């Protein structure tokens, strides 16, 4: 049995949740629209993904900023929809 991470299909920064409650991040986000799915994805991976050139705190902050971007985009789309009605 290999302990090599499947970085394409099951990267650890998305599968950590499976150890806690039996689901992966994709199991949640696939049922959401693009903006909300991405926001949840970045929130759930915050603090779980490292990247060369970033310390762990900086990477976590970046992921949370990305989540905010997608939430703000969703709010903008909803506000635009209200204005058109």
C-alpha cells in the first residue's frame, strides 16, 4: 500500500475533513453554485494547504481572502439581479 498523496484527485488539503466526518470538500461544494462553492472550498482548506514561498499563516490568510472575494462576487451578482427587477 502506497502512502503517496493523490494530489490530483484527493489532495490532503481537501480530504482532511473526511477523517472527521466522512466527506471531502468536493462532496459539499459540488451542490453549490460557483461563487459559494469556491468560498466554501477556500474556507475549508484554509490552514490545511502549504505552498512554497508562503509561510502557513500567510497561505491561510490568502485562502480566507479568496473566500471573501467569492462571497463579495456572489453579493454583487445578487445586488445586480435586484436592480434589474
